[in-house]
């Protein structure tokens, strides 16, 4: 995982690049020239297109750029680099195949690629914004809009890209009166090649991760990564050495037994993630303490209740805290969510403060077992007496501790990004092989809509970053996979019932040096003779 590869300077010769800087005026000038040139040629559609692209570029440089820039300059993210590589390499493959076999004009392919890339990114971002609206929404409208268009840290859903790109390309091909099914066949393998390359960007960004993995190829993401945050929230990894306990209820007990039975199922269904960071229903108890952690060295044990938390000057000992009580910034957490907020936002790894805590120790194990056995044999008449005796025999014990928390380590997870990259590349080769033998437009595209959803549906069984969608037990991507599979299968059945057709054969005039020029010319001559 490496989200930021390097930084570009925000200034050149003391002149800013972003905001109302050099890039702003350069894009505005080039856009104005392109719009004027298209207008003089009376190509209104091109003029409108250039105007829209110029407006988008100006908005990104003027509004988004200054918000994204950091102290070191403008960050170049690994995710964005691999996204650009995916678009570029996929375009090269499409140009090579289209030019070699059908003499497809390069400018036409580039126009389609631009429409597909732009609308695909918009669709991928829109899909993400809708699915993770709670993460995107901010306190003000302006900040929310910035979060919506900020794709530098990831936040793109592949299915949104596929749906948005395909819909835009179909509309563009219809407008330009180009063969739709044949052109979709041409682009289908390149689409999967782009997915294969783009998924490496997901690995760089740390998103789209899988569940726990005991295999040697399991990937350990660093502290603070999306995988680590989810593990901390679910209790799979500790919060600075402490794992908090969820309140036990009959409902949770039934759900845990159901989840244990679900592990035996062939097709495990998704459910809502348990989230310790949002639990607000019970006092704070420690479920486990990491061995060798600062929390364990301070004497925190499982079963202890956290009554108070606070900040003390760095290096202050617990024995001195009583005499310097006025220096402690004290907080009384009432639930797990407030403990998470304290560690992540109030303390936040401050170099000037350590963490002070007041703990209520659990009763001794022998006393607990004796109380439990007495509870089994007690009668209603002796219940009150036993309760009073327990209260007097076991006085509540409180302790104060001071420790310097350290981040926990993430547990190994399945590198589903690499799984997806490898399977998408294999499917790309499969489609290239199918394209060489089929004699009917649309079949390659139909196989894309059939094979990729099957692949994605299976990968979702390993991934843990998505929850059940509307109580279906399936993720959003799995639901979309079923829909696309149905569309692809229907298209395949319909195409098999129609006469074979290759619309691109002879559609574009061949050049004399084209490897298929003689074949294409003969097809064109035969078509002309038949027309006569």
C-alpha cells in the first residue's frame, strides 16, 4: 500500500499553478481557442464538447486543486496513476485491434475512449457517492461538493464505471451513426484489461480488501489503512492495545449462533458489520488486551471497566497523578463510541500527552465461579440475602493507570485486489480468443456481461468491505452482477436467434498497406455487386 507516490510543486517561479494560477489560464486559453476553431468550422457539437471540457478543467484547477494540495505540493496518488495507465494501455490495445482488422479511424476510437473514460469515472464516482453517502456528506454544501469530486484518494466503484461508460458509449455511437454492437465487441477486451490494471491501484490505495487470510500470501496493511480501521471497529484488531466488549443481548447471542452456522454454508450471505466505534448502549468493558502492549504493561486486564479517561503531561507517573490532579484533562466515557472518539480525536497520538485511566477491576475468578454456582442453587427466598452478602464481601476496587498507547498491527487479509486483477486479465484473454472465432456482432460483448459478473459475484464472497444491501444478504455489487448476468444472457439468446452480421467488415475504407485490405476490398466489392 502506497497512496501517495510523489508530490508535484504547487508553484513555478513563485507563480501558483492551482487556483487562479498558471494552469487555470492555460486551460481557459486553450479551451477558448478550441471552441473558436470549432465554431469557425461550423461544428456546433464539437464546440459544445470543447466548452464543457474547458469548464470542467477550470473547475478542477480553480476549486478542487487548492483543496487537494498539501504542504509538500500536489500529491500524485498511486490509485490515479494506475487509473491513467489503465485508460492508456486499454486505448492502445483497442487502436491496434481496430486499425489492424477494420481500419477503424484512430480519431474515432479516441473520441469513444474519451467519452467512455469521462462518463465511466463520473459513473464510478456517482455509484460510490450513493453507496457511501454517509462518508461523503460534510457539514456544508461546499465541503460536500468537494468531497464528491475528490477522487484522488480512491472512491470509485468498478460497476459504476462499467454502467456509466457503456451507456455513454452507446449514446455516442448512435449519435455518430457507428455500428453499436460491433464497436462494443471491439472495446470489450480492453475494458477488462483496464479493470486488471486499475485493480493494482486499489492495492496501492488499500481499498477493496478481503477478509482474514491465514495463507502465506495474506497482505498486512499498515495501521490507519481502511482494512485496519475496519478490523479495529469490529474488534478483530485492538484500539491501541485494547479490544472493547460489545454488550451481550439475547438477540446478539442468536445472531452469533446463526453466523456460526452460516460459516458451514456453501454460499455465506453478508450481514451488517458490528461496529464498536458506534456502540452507545452499555458501559465500557475491556474484552482483551494485546500481549506486550503498553496497556498490558500498565496493568489493564480483560474484564476491567473503563470509568474515566484523561490526558496527562508526557512522562507523568500514575503515582504522581493524584498530587497533580489539576493537570489532568478528564473525560467520563459512557459507551464504546466515546472511547473511540477519545483515542482517535481527543488524544489522537499527541506527542505531549499520555493517557490516564480509572479502571474498575473485575472480581477474582474464584469468587466469580463461586457466585455463579451459588446462583444456580439459590432459591427465591435466599436470593436477596445472597445478593447483600456478595455486595459486602466484594468491595468495588478502582485503580489509576497511565500509559503511552501504540497503534495495533493489522491482521493479514486476502489480496482481493490482486485476485480481481489476475481474473480480469484472464477474462481479457478469453474475450480476445472468442473475438477471433465468432462471426456475429455483439457476442463478445454478451460474453463480457456474462463472465465478468460471475467473477465479481464470487470475489464479493471474499471481500468484507461491503455490507448486505437492503437485507438481501448480498452486496450491492452482487445484486448488480445478477442484473448484468441476466442482461448478458438475454443478449446472447437474442443474438443466436438473429442472422449473423459483421457490420465493421467493409464499413471503413481500407488503406493499401492494411494487412486485411484485400479481404476487406473483396467483401466490399461483393457487397456492391449484390447491391446492384
